[in-house]
């Protein structure tokens, strides 16, 4: 059973920073894609960032490039999303998502499709407001 647990959300002023964490348990695969999605009220869930351990690629939505950084800690199987220079439009519920990648399979341009990911965390609120 795979469990993903998000932490690090909260309320921050515009221009501030937060670091989200996604800790995983129950995983037995070497290669995977793990990413962050967000959903604002009345809007569809959108891909924010993802990484793939099969080829070391990282992916970002255009709206967060240069402000957000995704990284991972292999020792504790945690993926982080460092969010700097936050804007009110970054407000939403942030979800961690995970998908196993069989050998030779890459997530590529599909990284931001929710349908690619099988496992999801419960989500964590991020609010950017003055």
C-alpha cells in the first residue's frame, strides 16, 4: 500500500516562500515520477512540477519557472517543492502524486496530466495573501 503525505503548507504574504514535502511509504520501485499539482477554487487541477527518477528530468509549469524548485531526498524518500516569490495566484490545494515507471518508460511531456499518476496524497492548503 502506497501512502503519500504532504506537509509544509500554510499562509504566506506575497513574495514569501514555503517548502512543501511529500513523504512516501510502501514503495518498492526504483523508477518513478512524483509531482505536485494544485487546484484553486472553481478551477481544474493543474500540474505544477514533477520529477522522474528514470532519467533525472524535472518539469515545471511556465507559471512557476524560476520561482519553484523540485528536489528529492533518496534517504527518506521525500520530494520537496521549494516555492519562492509566491503570488496570490499560487493559492490552492497542493497535491502530491506518484506513478511507477517501468524500465525504459519516461513520463516526458505527459508529466502534467493527472491521469498519469496512480497515487495521490490528500492535499495541503497553500494561501498567498496580504
